[in-house]
């Protein structure tokens, strides 16, 4: 593991609250390479144990943290040079997990002398949204900024990666089903690669003088509709699929049913679209040139092809 010799985070303690999740694990890898000391604080921090071989001796610490407990949050950020709030859910307790808990962490970080704080929000964040996810993310942004004025707010679009629960979920469905419903077929997304999000967050932590107190939109270089995304996945698998556009009323009904893979919050986000507005600085202002999903899709879809690596792709 080659540490960056010029990183301002070298040997500094960075606390990742919710660091065992999808973005957290990738951010942890980036920060370890920069020589930071990491504390992964989460309800089940050992879900991030795969990071251990990437760290030097004493560089990585796992700490149980309950984001519903003020005392647990304060204990997690103790002694931190920088803190990242990565906790998010489409389930219950969104106001606590997206807003109140983040406020407590920001207050404790400020009181403890931390130099940087990053809050992972969403492009969908909107205080006026009917969706609880979008409105509580917006509230979280507000509370964090009030508690830690130099915090950096990151608003990513849909985040993709080899281990995501978005592209990979659709890939599994395409591989199994000859006909597939497409919800919000004309909804526009601007997917951003998880490693690019990680690099943006790490750069923000490294230079709070430049990036603190600002909100950034993190989006990839390409805008795609949900229908285009499904077609690209099917093509990369070498499969012909009947893709059936679902009307909005049917999508809303499906999302309202219990046990479905899409919640009403997710449907509200999808319908609204997830594209950068351009009114705020983008990921490039954090020193990152985002890479498109098309760069990775063929490689990732190999395992979903009928004969795997032995599938002959028609040109």
C-alpha cells in the first residue's frame, strides 16, 4: 500500500461514522492510502473487516457506534482531526439518522477541535420534498452547517460500483427475467462512481480551508434514463430482454406495497430525477474527473452472461 507522501491527512485521525457501508469502505481505502489513521464507527463496524489487510499496524480501529445515541456518537468522534457522517437509510428513523445524529456529531467534532467535517447528503435533498429521505437529508445539511459552519456538504447522484446495490441489482434481474418492468423509464440519472465520490470526500477533508462551508454536487459525466440504463445492462450481458415501461401510477402503487425492492421514498427520488442542477460547484471543483459507468459495465457484466467469460459477444 503506497501512502501519499504529501497528504495533509498523514497520521491524522479521521472518523467515519457509518464507515462500514458501501461508500464508507471505499472512502476508507482512499484515506488509508493517504496515511490517515482511521476509526470506523458503526453499529456493526466489523462488516468492514476486509479493510484490515490494507492498513498498517495501528492505522485502523473499529468502534461500535449507535447513531441513535448521543453518548455513543460523542465517544466516536473524540480526538478526531476530521469526521465524515455517512449514515443513511430508506427505512425507519430517517430524521434521527440523517439529521439529529449528524447534528450531534458536528457539535461534538466542533467542540473537540476537529478541523474538517463532511456530510454525505444526496442530490435529491430538498426541504420541501414530500419524500422523507429527501427532506431529512436537507434538514441534516442545515443542522450540520449550523453546528459546524466549515463543514463540507456532498450531494451525490446515484452511486455505482462493482459492489453496489443499484446496477448490480438490475443486472441480476436482467439475467433472470425474459421480460422486465422499468419504473420511471424516462427518469434521468447522472450516476457517479463510488471511487470518485471517495476521492472527492477525501480531498474535502484534506483541504477544509478551500472546501469547508461549501456544498458540492457529485455527478458522473453522463446523463441516462432508466430505460437506457436497462438497455445498456442487457447489451453488456449479451441478452435480449423485453423491457416494459411502467406508468407512474403503477410505479407509485408498486412502491407503496410492503416487501418490494423499491420504497415510496425511492420512487419519489426516481420520479424527480437525480441530475446535477449546475447551480452549485461540481465534483471537478474537488479535483476529481468523474468516470462514466460505460467504462466499467462490460467488465462487470461478464459474470451475468450465459456462459460467463466464455460467452462470445457479437460485434
